[in-house]
């Protein structure tokens, strides 16, 4: 199964991606988490820490400069230049390179290609996208099984989510809307008014998740009984059942 997580910057994509990746892995799935953001922070939400996150972000720059060995395809890129996060999630950074047309599998491949070429058969590939809808519009039709569109109850976040959902649906992907950090019924109604044609998963405001984000920690390593974490854990278990089927 191949999942991508899209939405406006600051909506909570990385928190959702990292938490779901670990829940899926705990359920017995082989999980590859692809950080496709130009400011890669998925490692933080997965729990590998800032130092390892920064190391991964610098690997492909080192490749282009000839400081380390190259990989011959995207699978080798993940195996050689990724890292194992808590719960066995394999993390790889797919940031854009200076030479995306170099012809080298590990130097030239960009996040779009990496997500398109990684096979989701028999495992879960989950991609944490850059802000906006750019990568969504460039994904191959039929290549993505599920797009999780994360939004907050602000007009800009909702508009980006609406465009991401429309683009994903037009490419044959199933869409789930993650209404994140919801504090009031009015917040949810604004999102439903714009995105009600899709199933909406409500993730309430959760102080423990907020503190984890502020401290650079994985939310899953903190308290799990808050309303936001309960919602994300429930979604992860649902996705695990789907992947197993």
C-alpha cells in the first residue's frame, strides 16, 4: 500500500506521517517512510532525533560531491542511505537535488520519482510531502492508493486541502481528510463545508502532541491517552487492517 500525506505547511503532516508509520510497523507491516519535504523533519516525528535527521538530509549532497558511494536504484538508495527508526520503520530523505537530471539513481532522483518508483506491494510506503500540492499534481495516475489530506480550520489550510483532495481524486487515489487540531464544533463545520464529500477523520487538539512538537520529540513516545493521539492510533490501526488485507 502506498500512502502520501499532503496539506498546507504547519497543518501537522509530519506528525501524522511519523505516528502512522510507527503504528503500522508495530502492527507487523514493513514500512518505508519517505521524507519528501524540502525541510525534512520526519525523522523528528519518528523519533530518530535531530542529529540523525540532519545527517540523512545531508547524504545526497555528499553523494553529488563524490564523498560516498552511489546506489544503483531507488531500492538500493533506501537500503544504503536510509536509517532504521523506532519500531523498525525504514526512513529515507528524498529532498530535491541540485542535479535532478544527472541520470544517477541516487543523485538524480527527486521526491516525486522516489515515491513513484518505490513498490508498495507487500509493504507500506508512506510519503510526507512538501507543503502545498506540487507533488500530488505530479504523481502518476493510479500509483497512490491513499492520500491523507491534513488541514486545520483556517481558510488557507482548507483551500490547500481542497485543491490537494481534488487533484488526488483526479488521479484515482482514495482521499481521507484529517481535520487536525480541532478545538471546537465550529472548526469542524468549516472543514466539512469545504471537504464534506470526503471522509473526515477528526484529530482533536492535544496538549501532549503540541509539547512533543515543541520539544522535537516523537508524539508516540509521550502520553497516548490524549484525544489527538487516540484518534491517530485508531486511524493507524484501521490502516494496518487494510494493509494486512
